C-alpha cells in the first residue's frame, strides 16, 4: 500500500497465534537466553510462577503476521525506529496473541516518500494487553 492509501486511525488486525512452550524455548535459546524463558525450575520460583515468552518473541510473532498480511507490500522503503516499547503482562505457554496495528501519524516527505507511524497493541486470548509499541516506517508515495 502506498503512503496515500493509509488514513490516520485506520486499523488492521493480525491472525491470532498460539505461542507454545517449545516455541518459547526455541526463540529463547537463540535470541534471549534468560532463565525466565528457558529454565522451568528457576522460572517456577521467579516472579511469574513459570516460564514466560520473551517480549521480543511476542513482538516477533505479531510482526511476522503483519508482514504476511502484505499491507506494506513492496512500498515500505525501510524502518526508522521502534518507539515506546512496553511489555504490559507476561505471555505464558499456549497463550494466544493477536496484534492490532493502528495508523497514528502520517508525514509527507520529498521525493515520493512519506513517514508512517503505526501503533501496535498486542492482546492475549483474554483480551488483556501484553505489549505495545510504535513502529515508524518510510513508505513509497505516489507524489
């Protein structure tokens, strides 16, 4: 979608994804090897009473779903930043998460480009917000 096709307030919702314990272990081993994500015995004694998904895992799962929706297509020219990232609640094994992407701001640039700011809100199967952030991307523009 080109820059002009987006409207402020427009929302897109990803497909739900269930995050299994195996997926939590796999992601954590490669990307975030903390005890909360890998060591069941230690995690049981930790602040959440068990294994939880890495916040980066949760963000990655939802981002993959966003990309598969092909909203950006080949019109995204690159990312400028990830802002206001906040982990609101833990994601446990077999939780199901869904992302809502909302167009917060648009700013036209010179040279057939524009800056798009998307708010991302991730909820679990109970509707509880587990993560939020903003992504800023440069998009191809018609003008």
